[in-house]
C-alpha cells in the first residue's frame, strides 16, 4: 500500500499569526507520519526519549529534545507511548509571519540567519534546551500579545546559542518544487512502514515512477546519502530505541530492526554509535540508575 505523502496545511486560529499547541498523555500528537509544511516548527519535548526523524537524518534522543525545523523540511512525529515524555509543545509560523520585511531590519539579523540554518533542522542542547523549554511551556498561560513577544524572545535566544547541532549537513537540499517533497515523503514513509522487510531498489524506484539509476542519483542528490545507507541508519536508530526501551535479547533486537545477520548488525551498530549493542545498553543502565 502506498502511503500518500502528507502536506500539512496549518491554519492558525482566527486572529493569530502563528500556531501554538501543547500535547500530553491525555492529548496526544497524532501526526506521526513523515509530513512537511511551509511553516517553520519549533518543538520542545519535555523529558523522555524518542526518534528524531528530520529530512534524511534519523537519531535517538534521550532526556527530551528541542528542535527547530525549517520550511518544507520533511519530518516525523517524535514521541510515542513508550518514551516517557511529559509533554510536547510546538510553535509553527511562516518565515514572514510578522510581515514580509520585519526580519530584514538590523535587529533581526541573527534570527534571519537562524531561519536559514534551520533548513537543515537544528537540535539544541544544554542550558538553551532547558531555558527555551521553560519559556515555551509558559506560553500556555499568556495572552496573545505576550505570546508574540515571548516567541520573538525565544527566537533570539536560539539565534545566539552555540549549543546547536545541524541535523542535515550542507548536502541536504530539499528542492523547492512540491513534487520533490511529495516524492521524498513517499520514500521516507515507505521506509518507516517497511524497514523490517527487505526493501529492494526496484520496488522503491517503481513506487516513485523512476528507473533504478535515476532514483539512486535523485536520492543521493537530495539527501547526500545512498538509499541503502538511509535504510540501515533507520534500522540502527530503531535498534537503539529497542535496546533502551524493551527488555528483549540483543538477538531479538537485531531481527526486530530488520537485520537478518547478527554479526553484520553488531558491526554496523558499533560503526554507527561507537559501541556494540551490549555496551550501549549497559551504559544506559548506568545513566538511568
């Protein structure tokens, strides 16, 4: 079954220039498939862990997350029932949500640069994550005008922080044409649904109506990774998640993550994380005790 790529139309409620939402156990974020939208999205996950899936970057985060996702950059939901997150707060806004020239004024130079860097997706850590997370959670109790001032303040803190990691390197360039977004979303969602199976190049190229050579060139051009590399990374991140969250054997983790050769899994996992699966799990136990 082809998972249709999701273009998410974000409509701020009447009289607002941005959208603010808060999700919790009682009010879950249901938008978990890969999707994209022209709005920038700032997401704060309070505590817990989960998969960070932005563009062709996939990784596993622990102890919450703070991410800024650029315009039209495909991304996935970050939380699920197993990950122990207290809440998820997000702000979505167009780059010109304060008017077409507002961010061109000299005082906004840093924020304008931040929006540019966000095209690759940015994860913030340390004091920035804690400080901005608190500011985002307080938005719930503010008036519309206070929220607007707070959002500007938050963007300025992010723009001047050095506790950042750009998730998709220079090589990642989502084409501006919507058809490219649609095509890459079909690929990403197919991997998300079928990564435990063997996904042949013929199958994936057929899905987006391309020949195998042209698909390989296209995928590498947009993501700076081969398709095989992307699928393997997706499987390894899923393995990291299982090792952290499920009390199952490492052999079971290997097969549940789509690998059918244990020694290949061990070697790949060590190359990807710097530790073999049992070291990774033991280190987590030490951290959690």
